[in-house]
């Protein structure tokens, strides 16, 4: 499993517009190959972690219009943001 972690600081004046975009984005990615789910922080700053089956599915997703549009919204509406790819390392089995 691999994760795309998105963090952004959104000003109060842009919260409504940003969260409308987030809802649309979540609805659009549900049927994309390799998508496994997401978690979202409901604090002051936006934080979302999207799970993918593997790196290939994530790379393909990052080439889609859905991702490019959402990434553009993050850049436009946030004061600070970061997007990170986090690999889940296989856990060692105990003997």
C-alpha cells in the first residue's frame, strides 16, 4: 500500500470554496483503479491521506485531470501546502 498525503493551510475566507472542491474530488476518485480509501483531518488545517494499492496506480492517478484540477485548487486556495508520497514498508513477521 502507498499513500498520497496532502496538507494545506486554507484561509477562513476560502474554506467554503476549498471544501466544495474537496467533496467533488472525493466523489470523482472513488472509481479510479487502485484507489483504496482516504482519511481526512477535520482540524484547522486540511490534511488528507489517500490510499493506493501500489505506486503504479498512484503514478497513473497523478496524471489524471482530477488530480491536476485538485492540485491546482490547493495551490490557488492555500497559503501553504505540501504533497508527499508515503510508502508502507512491509512488516517483519515474528518467529
